[in-house]
C-alpha cells in the first residue's frame, strides 16, 4: 500500500463491521452451548432425583423377590404383583424366567450414577417411549424426540392417562428399566417411571422458549448494532472522502480511488495523466469579495470540470483552489489541447473577472522510480505524482496568466541537484570548496586596470568548477547566501591585504551582497568588523547590490548604504536597467557606482536606440556623481563608444573573463607610484 490515506481508509472500513460480526458469532456459539448444557444439567438433575426414588422401590421389590426365593414362599412373590409395577426376572443368561407386564426394553443400555448410590446402576432405555436414556453415566432426556412426541397427535391418551381426580393433574409417564443384579439368581429388572404432569412440561417448555427468545433478542440487538455500525461506517467513509468546500470529492478520495483505478486500468493502451490545476486568483478573489464567494466559485469550477470528464476520469478539490484531475489521453499534443480547452472554459466562467488557471501535468504511464526504471502498475504512487505535478505547475512562475507545464526528467534532475547542493553546502564552506574568481574592470580610454569584481565558483568534488547561476539562487532561497557573502568578503579582504602587504598595485574589488542579506539592519557593521579583523583598508572593498535588492523599505536601505559609505566602503548598483525600480532608487540612495546591465550590449538592444539609452544613463549617473561601469562588453566598437560617452570602467570578456586569483595577480602588474583608487 503506497499511501497513508489508503491505510486509514481500510481501517475505517474494517473496524466496526468486524467487531459486530465477531461479537455475533461468539455470542451465538456461547449461548447455544450454555442453553444446551444448562438444559442437560437441569433435566438430568430432576430425572436423576426422581429415578433414584424409583430405584429404591425396585430395589425393595428385588429384596422381596430374594426373600420369596429364600423362604420358597410363593405368597411373598404375589406381594410383588400387588406393587402394580411391571417387572422381569431373568436368569444369568438374560432369559426371562418370570414377568409381570410386557417387556418393552429397548436395545440401548448403560450404567448410571444415581444420587445416594455408590455403585453404578444398569439402566435400559424403553423401546416404546424411551425419551429418558443413559448417556455418559447420567440419565438424560432426549429433548428433540420428547418435544416431537409431545407436539404430535400420537399416544394422546398416554400423554394424559392418569387423571388424579383430587388434584386434577394429568401425569405423563416416561419409563426406563432398572436392572438389579441378583448374583446367581440372575437379575430383577423393574420398570421405573419418571412422572411429570403436563403443567410441569408446559412450564419447562415456556422456560426454554423464554430463554431462546431472550437469546434471540440479544442476538438481534447485536445484529442491529452491527447494521447501525455499518450504516455509520458508510457515512464515515463518505465524510472521509468529501470535500467540505465543494461537496465533491477530496484529496484523500483521489489518492485512494485514483490509485486503485490506475492500478487496474493504466496501460500502454489506456494512458492516464495526473493534473494539478490551480485557480490562481482564488486568494485575491477572497480578499476582494469574501471567502464565501470564493468558495462558491470553487464549487462552480468543480462542477464544470466534473461535467467534462469521461469514464474512468476523476476530479477532486485538494484545497485552497487546487484541483487534482486524472485524465485519459492519447498523446501529449491532444492532452495539451484538451487541457487548454478546459482552462478556456473555466476562464469564461465569470466574464466580470479575469480568472486564470495554471496546470502541472504528470504522465502516470511514464512514471519512473528513483533509478529511472518505469514504475510497475501496482507501484503507482499518486502522492509522489501529485508532488511532481505541483513542481511542474510551479515551474510556470508567478506571472498573471494561465499556463500548462509538463513534468519531465529535467525537473527531476533539477530537484535532485537542489537536494545535493543543500546537503553539501555546509561541508563545502568548511572545506573551502568555494573559490574566488576575479574579473578585471578596465578604463576604456587607457586600457588600464581600474578595479575588479569578485565572483564565486564552486569546486565541486568530481564535477569541477560550477558557475554561480547553478547554486546562488538555491542559497538565496534557503538563506545560506548570507554565509556565502561573509565568506566572499573575508576572502577578498584577505587577498587584498596580502597584495597590499606585497606592495602590489591594488585596485578596489567589488563583492556581491545578496538582497536577503541586505535587509539585516546591522549589515554595515558586520562588513566593517569582518574587514577590520583582517586589516584591509576599506577603500579596497566595494559592495555590489543587484537592482532587485532595492526593496520597498527605502529607509532601511538608506540607513545601511549611508553607514557603509560612512565606514569608507563604496556601494554600487549592479545590473542597472534590468529591473523596474532603478530610477527611483537612484533618486533616493547615495550610491557610488552604477553598473550598466550586460543586456544593453546584447542583440537588438545594442543598436542605435540602445546607444542613446546607454549614453543618457551614463550622463544621468555622472550628474549624480557616480562612477559608471559597463558590464558584459564583448565588442571593441562598444568599448570605443563607451569611452567617448565617458564610461569609467568596462567589465567584459573583451578585456578579461573572470579568472583565478593567481592570474588576476599577474594582471595587476608592477607597483604603481600613484594609488589605484579611481577618482570620483
Ligand atoms: P553579476 O554580479 O552581474 O556578475 C557578472 C556576471 O556577468 C558574471 O557571471 C560574469 O562572468 C558575467 N560577465 C561579465 N562580462 C561578461 C561578458 O562579456 N560576457 C558574458 N557573457 N558574461 C559576462 P557569473 O560569474 O556567472 O555570475 C553570475 C551572477 O551570480 C552574478 O552576476 C551575481 O549576481 C551572482 N554571483 C556571483 N558571485 C557571487 C557572490 O559571491 N555572491 C553573490 N551574492 N552573488 C554572486
Ligand atoms: Mg555583480
Ligand atoms: Mg551584474
């Protein structure tokens, strides 16, 4: 089982029903056993007691018979006849020698223990009405046969034979034959009669019926509780799978039922895709209107999608305006067209608002495991597929438009790289795997070295040098960038100090400080303390901020920049022209250096119109008393143009690519008589 929801679902389904069934079966078995055993014991006790009294009489008769033999007095034998009881006298071979009445003994016989008797007594079952019989050393009533006989029309008279006039009680006689051993004289076998009146039988029958009825009621109660639990469980399952906002299906339902369906149906012929569809405007809509109104829109969207589904396709509201959809498809293009159509219909749901939707798509039939092998049908894991669909959707960014993105292997590799980077970052810092590269900045008029920018590289084990674009954005997201900025400042300050101590012709080196770091209120102090610890003069360190770092809190920004300047560090605005708030920032912040973005010198921007913009930007910077650096210059003509327009420095491949410390050291040339700090 792949997901927790499935496990929980199974738990709900199992619990109550099984309890009730087990309860019912156990109780039935136990009650059947108790009733049977109780009746057996109760009946046996009554029979034993009554037959024991009969035994005494028959025993007395046997003694009388023995006396008649001993005294050879036939008159004594006649006294036996007066007892009014059937009896037989057998010889040692069992042949009847004398008798009174008819011998109705049956074939079944056995020894039983009667109350008050030490030795077991031999008893014969009556062949005609033998409802009492010896079994396991006791006398027992054969209930089924007895009740059958009682309810039949057979022997009506016998059932009601003796009417005891004064008590008006009709007795029922159930016979059993008791044999008393006379040694050499054979045996005296007397007919013992268990007499019970009809009222006793009725009472006993009523008792048995009441007992059975009581048990029936208890069993019915258990059964009813089971049915009630079953109904309750059905309701629980339905709640477990219902989305409270749309009243449709929820995430859990999609995971459980979707996985089951896909395991059965997904194949090369039946291809399925999982889509994570986000109603992007949901939270904004809720803010502008109300959450209730937002939820109404979600209901409409859910119904709309549901109405467009075919057989075996599914939709569920995952929460907060996100929907999970399972669609069948033939090929990527037709799926894209169908999804585009679906999004189009959803966008048209409310003409008064501009709704947009973003979809991340995962092809279930193309899922692979960690090793890149195709996933077997029984291993389909919608949790992971759903996560990948979200990753695909997020890759569309946060623009204000609808879009569709398919999850592919590149995304998996990207995610694996992010994991790898985050896992190694701390070790890499401790092992000094990060390397400082220097890219020189040259004066375009004299082609002399005027400065440099420190750019990080990662000497990743087995992979070699990795450029910052592959890890800086990850560090910016996870906050590790502040460590990196500190690392770079310390290393650059240390390099500068060494070169100064060696009497090299040092130039200011700029270090990039990320926006995430710049919002720390004591950043200026942190930088000052780090540089002072190494003992590098502040004018040799410059701080670069990308344009996007000029966030809204201008006051805090102004505070940090002013402090940095006060401590003697130059501050530059990196990538000027690539963002959107640059002119405003220029107005408010006392920056020293303006770095024109490389895009000004690329492709279509580099034409006549581009030159006008660059020339005006340089003029603007100059008027604000700033030094101008042009980044990413690769063409000689551009160098000449920039020189003519008064650009102070050029940092581009035309002069030099970023290089290791040793190579940069060579570029510094011989010590110069004048300090290399550029003039303002
Ligand atoms: P950036 O600060 O704007 O750095 C300039 C980038 O432009 C560098 O890329 C440099 O190699 C490249 N470049 C310079 N001249 C040319 C040229 O003529 N042609 C071309 N094609 N490219 C040129 P790099 O080193 O890959 O750095 C990329 C970005 O990574 C940097 O942009 C900066 O934002 C960030 N970065 C690099 N090192 C650090 C660091 O130590 N800390 C922080 N926070 N960010 C860093
Ligand atoms: Mg920079
Ligand atoms: Mg730049």
